[in-house]
């Protein structure tokens, strides 16, 4: 039984997580997160972060684990600008709405790697729902995708392909044969 989890302290609420297909824009170890079974989202509505209540449509009390998703894949965040550090989206195919209070220990890093059991969560008690299919949403136009009358650079091609196929630009190889 693998109950490994990426635990994130997020200002995004349930509605936004469902709309995004998971929890995103994290600086994390893509390999380590990909080996985890779950993502646990803990609500950040710290009054010191005055944008939190409206920016991410927060939906739970501060420091409450309110969303547990079964990780399907970890991909580059769709709005990642190509600059370092890379930002990742933890996509989920099923999720459970939860309410576990006091689930954040005050750590400065908003990403932690734990297990459900270490958090006191029994995965057998979770009632998972299928994540709505967001594939039918109209894709947002990419700003870089204007017609390229003079061609494009390899770097830009990799960036555009990584967004299209939701993979890391580093995993794309382009071969030019003359």
C-alpha cells in the first residue's frame, strides 16, 4: 500500500483545483512528486498574504487539508514562462473533498513529501470522485504562437511543444536533417 503524498500549502480553493485539473505552479522535484500516489492540498489563507482570499478562490479554513487527489502525472505548468525555476502542475484523475484541520506545521517551504498515514489520514475513509474532464475546454491562445514568417528557434519550438504535449522541454529532442 503506497500512501506517499506531496503536501502543498495552497491559496487555491476547491473550484480552482478542479478547473485546473490539479494543483499547480509548484517549484518541486518532478521525479519525486511523480513517484507519489497522492497530493494533499492544505488551505493557505494567511492574513499576511492579503491576496489569498480572492486570487485563488479559497474554500477552506486556514491550515485545513481540504482536497486529496490521486496523482495521474506531473507536468510543466501551462503558464510557466520558460524561466528557471521550472513550475509544475500536479494533475489528478480522482479527488476527495476532506476537512482535516491543523495540517500545516508552519514550514516556510509550501511543498512537503509525507504519507497519508503520517498525517493521520486513512485512505480507506476517503470517498474519491472522478475529476471532471477539462480536456473539452477551449485552450487559451499562446502568446508566442503568432505566425512565424522567419521560422522559430529550437528553444521556442521545445517550449511550444512542451506546452502542447504537457512534457518537460528537456525531454524533447529535435533533429534537423539537411
